């Protein structure tokens, strides 16, 4: 007895014997007979076959993605620079990620895997998007790289063989040298700083590669491979800030780390900690606070901090908690923290508030953290900012000396 599969669609049914059909002549035999009876038809059929085959070949050779959105990216030209120092360490795999390989390192430098690193790959690559570019993807010519750091004449020896920023002999400051160039188009300017970068590799890469280059990125000084991250950000057109951990009101319950600037420290101790922080990398145009609700209101310690920045030609951007601070340096204070509430509608509302402030005052500055939802919302928001009558600007473009 045959096994039965339960269910009406799969139950076996008795097979019925059908009468065998009469054999038919083969297709080839039929065609040969037709050719013999009608030679003129044969000539026409051959011509039609040739035209059809030629058309098919042309279609196969054509671009299958014709008419779809595309991005054209120039590949490395001869003399392509080596990957930035610290790049491999910066992209070290965190849990569950694929380790960096030699082939990946060569691809970063614009060379095919397995090829001599001195032999660059010529030409261009074209990436097509059948459904249009993904949200937040920049156009190919958005990301002109900023000048590689360090710039000659703007550094001096720092602690442990590191480098510290200084004002150049010609008077040029790191603020001027490392800020992203900006030309106003007369529309209200909206600037945004996204911070907390360098600790989480995935979110740091997302911020660098998906956010528009006009958005300023700030990095945690304790991050491994910090210089590699900063170099990668500048290669993607982003200007960069370095975060200074400062004493909050609930310290030590809320402890920003071993190099936190404390209100009870001596001037020498503060200077030593600031020098350590500033020597962690090069290529940043200024410093921003991490926490610091107590430190920024202490005039003495804050004066030591501002004096160090002034001496080294750096700017200071705060999250809004130090709006009254000055110190004779380039300054800006955020008008709004956009992700106090980690919900898409709340972040959208905060960004709309920034636009309203820019419309009223001519410019506005926001700050946020590299939460995944923040990065996604900011990328979508930035796409339509220009069409709304605003100009996205780097933070350095909305600063004043005070």
C-alpha cells in the first residue's frame, strides 16, 4: 500500500491511463519540408533570423542597468597614498565582525587584492542603485578630502613622543588649517556636531561614511586607533573635534575617565591633563566638552583650560552648558541637543527647532550623540535641508571669537 501524505493538496490520487497521442513529425523535418516547397520563404526566414540574432546580441551587450541611478567613483591614481596610520587598529573587529585582512587593506588603498601595493588600479568604478541611492548616501563629488594631518609647522613635540598643536610661524592656527572650508550662499546656516565617536566601530564608520561631510564629528580621546579614525573622517570631508572629559556635578558617581579635568586640580595638573588629551591625535580644529556641568562654571579651572586652547590656536565648542564662556578663542555653543529623547519623532522635532532658530537668527548649531537612531534620522533630515531653504554648514562656520 502506498504511503499517504495528510492534507487534501498532497493526498495521492489513482492514476488514470490516457490514450497515447499519435506521433508527430519533428520540427526539423517540418522546416525542411517547408523550405523545399517554398524557397522564397526560406530566404526571408533566414534574413529574419539574422536580424533577430543581431538585436539580441546588442541587447546583451548593453548596460543592463541603463536608466538607473548611478555613482561614478574615480579609483586610485598613480602614487595613491598608503592607508592612514592607525587605520588597521581603528577598524579592529569588535564582537562578531570580520577581521581586517591584507586584501581589505589593499582595497582601502584602491588596489585589487593580491596585487603589488605599488601598482594602483586605474580607471573608475560605477555603482548603480536599481531603486535609487540609499538614504543618506552622498553624491560622488561631495567628499573632497581635507588636507592630511599633521600639516607642517603646526605641531610641536608632546608627551611620550607625541605631537601637540601649535600656532605656525606665519600665524596660521590649527583652527584655520583644519576647519572645513565653507562659502555661504546667503541662506540660513544649520550646523551639527555628532559626538561620542571612536569607541564603537560600526557606528563610527556609519557616521563617517553616511553623514554629509558638512556635519562636524567629535571623537573620544580614549578611543583605540584614534588617529586612523580622524584621518578617515577627514578623508571623507568631515572636520573634526576632540572631546575633553570634564567634571560633572555628580562626579565621581558619573566619572568621565582618568584624564577628567577636575575643578579641584592645580593649574599644573590641569595643564598636564590638557596636554595629554591634545597629544592623542592631530587634525582636529578644536575641542568640545564631554559632560562638565560643574567644570565649565568654575571660572578658575575653566580659565586655565581656555588659556591652553588660546596658546595652541584651537577653538572650543560646547553642548550648550558653557554658553557664557569666552577666553579670547573661537567659540560656539549648541542651541539644542537633538537626541535628549531617543525617539525618531522627537529627534525630527529637535531638528525642525534648529531650522526655526536658523531662520530667526541666521544660523543655529545642534549637537547629538552617535546613537544609531540619531545617525539615521540626521542622514534623512540632511537630504531635504537645502530644498527647505537652508544651508548645511560645518560647526567652524558658525563660530565667533569671544
